[in-house]
C-alpha cells in the first residue's frame, strides 16, 4: 500500500493511467478530500493544499475534521482460528484481545 503522510494525516496514493497522474485520497476524514500530482514533490504540495482547504472548511462549518473511532469492532474468524488464538493467548498468559491488539499494532506500524 502506498501511503503519504503530511501533518499527521495519511493519504492513499494510486496512479491513474487515464490522466497520467498520481491521485491521493486523504484517509480518516469526516468528508472527502483528494489531490493530484505528476511527481512526488507536486503530489506532496497538492496534499498540503487540499488538506489546508479541507481544514478551513471544517473550521468554518464547525465540523470535526477527523472521524471518531470507538476503539471497538467485531471480528469474525473461522472456529479453528479462534481456537488457535485462544490456545496461543493462554500459553502466553494473555487475553485474545491483547494478542490480537499486538498483532494489529505490528501490522500497521510504519
């Protein structure tokens, strides 16, 4: 996954062959904000501009720019994986929740 970060905000970067440009989409916002550029330098500059405009609009309208996350989500796994997780957690003296948090944190570490 191609991710660019500016001022604590992350954007997914993809190449659009139809317009021969890179497209960025800022993630985790309460609304949509994207930007385009031909080079990484131009893309980063356009990211900053798009983010600035988005944040200004949020301030004007009294909207929080970032989505709120509760810290809870349901995860469905096959029964055999559930059993393996339970056994691994017991063997390490941890809860399944702690084991999964550690695995997820390792997966998204930058």
